């Protein structure tokens, strides 16, 4: 069975909305679009985290698909990211779109979780989600995500669409590896690790000497 991998940019407080530009996603009155711009540098390998779609099939939400579709097909043919994204097979989760103009694009019909389960069972390349916050939350609730690539930028945004909402299913993650860019971006990979196992740290039992001291204090002998 092929994996479903999620890759996203996030602020230190977990906001993933509109990292690339002011007009990318202003919904909810979000005014800080483009917050990742100043932190880009050559130490960031976007291919390693699947952001370029190389050797993957893409699964995108409606808004991310429309942002990509309006930009990448119009870039030069020798642009490395445009080349891989344009060539990749793309599956789009949307209740409103009826037509997809970007080549190699297929609309997912019906329940998106069921559609993804069917795709994962098919032979082929791993499935790659980029951005697509609402879709990620749906897939997380259905326990369908096999890997998270989260690039955490040293900014606090305060409000906006989050990677994990208040309705997120509680679950544990296992850290796989991370790197830090020269601009301070922490590029980490996690995989699901089952349910959270609550517990508590045992309180230290007082020594015999401490018990004797407490008894003497209680009896006014100290």
C-alpha cells in the first residue's frame, strides 16, 4: 500500500495559512500572507519533503489546487518545480469544482476519505498533499496520513488556519529526523505513533530521616 504524505509550512504557533503571498488566502480577514518569504535560502531542499511533487502523485484541496493551477502551468518549461508539478498526476478534493483545466488532474467524487483509501490501495507512487489545510484536517481525523513533513518558521501569527485544529483527533507522533536552515527554519519529519498514553510522574517517597524530621516538627521538638 502506498503512503499518504503531508508537507506544509507552518508558523511557530501552528498557522499554515497563505505562506507564499498576500493574495494567496485572505479568508477570515488574514492579512499576513507571505510570512515565509524572508526565510527562504539555498539550504532548504524542497524535493526532500515532497514540495515539488517529484516522484509523487498529488492530492490537493480546492484552494491549493486553484493557486497552483493559476501559476505553475505558465512558468518556463525548464523551471524545475514547474516541470515536476505540471507532470505529476493530481487528485483534487472539492465539492464545488466541476472542471479541472490543469493537465493530469482528476476530481475526487463522493466522500474524500473513502476516495483516499481507494487510492492508497492502488499500485503506484506515494501520494503527496501540499498545503490544503481543510483537506489535511479531514484526512487526519480519518487516520489516513502516514507521514508529516512540517517546516516550522520562526514567526508567530496569532490567528489563521492551523495545521491541527481544536477538532483534531488526539494522537501521538514519532519524530523521524530534522534539519535547520541557515535562516532558522526547522524542517522536521514525523510519523503517526498510535494513541496518546497519558501518565504521571511518581512522587518521590520521603526518606526515613525526612519522616523523622516531620514528626519532630509536628511534636514541637524542632
